[in-house]
C-alpha cells in the first residue's frame, strides 16, 4: 500500500525549506526522496525514478537549470521549480528548459499541493487519449475532441488562431506556458518574435470568454512569464 503513494524527489539545498516541503508532502500522503545538490538529485532520480520532482533553481554546483536539462535528456517526469520572488527571467528559462511549472518563494502548503496535483494529473493524461479530454473551468467547457467551446451554456465561435491558442492552454490546463512555448505551439517553430500578435489574440480570446476581460477568471497572466488556464478539480472522465 505504501508503494502506491506518489514519490516526490525534492532537490533543495536550504535545510529549513527542505524540512518545510518534506512535512507538507508527507502530511498529504506523498513519499519523499531528498537531495541537497543537483548532482545528488540526478543520481537519486536515476536510481529511483520519482513520480514528480520539486527542484530549487539556486543550487550549489550544478544549478536547477542544468538539472532540468539533464533530466529531460531521458525522463518526462513532471518538474516543478522553486524560484525567488521577482525572478521572472529564471522562471521563463526553467520552463523553456523543460520544467512544467514553478512556485515562487515563499509559498504555502495549499499552493504546493495544488501545483503537485495538477502536474501529476497532467502527466497521467499526456498519452494518446489526452486530446479527447474535456477541460472545465467554472462555466467554461472545452471539448478538445469535438473542438467545441462553451461558456455559461452558450457555444463560442473562435477563429482558428484563437482556438489553437485556447487548445494549447487547455492541453496544459492548470500549468503555465511561456510566450515562446505558446508561439511554437500556435504558430510553429518558425514563429519568431510575435509577442505583440500573441497579446492581441489573447485579448480577443478574453473578450469572448471572460465576463470581465480586464479581470480574467480563466485565462490568467503570469507576469513576465506567460499564461495559465485555471481549471477546476478533475471530475471522473474529465480533466
């Protein structure tokens, strides 16, 4: 029974933060492996593959960026990076290197558990059936298989670009996507620097989906990083 609990690899050099995260994880039913350096973290990940990695960016020796890149050479395990407040460039860099999400220090146990839950759900639906998922967020329903978007009971008609943008966020529901990640998914690898175009389409999408586009409920901006589609907890048969 114990082995069925998700295993989290925590890579953090600060002892007090490591203890805080360990207690939060253990209290909520997770098993925990701990490492205080990037080298130790990589060794543990190889010897005992975890279900999820919580990784500090500012590690001595091999930093969190390098650990992320090395893990991504052979593993698709969800990675949540820990960063200091205001380090937007670090967050973007980590996400572009292959991290799935980030937490800004300081953070509380509830936020940590929520982000872990999203990352684990996302990892279980990343196979062929993922694109048949139905994503819900309050009154917003996105049926990816039928290409159907419904808000407050009414079907919403989107342009092809708007739908691609929403679908990209829905396929990573609850997780942040950087501007570069969205550009690649929507416009392709030769997208170049189309940030102004991305902002225009996001604004149009919000006007169609949000009750108040100035205070979005679904399509949330992560300042200096990108965007996130906020979702409800998954229901049976849904994501």
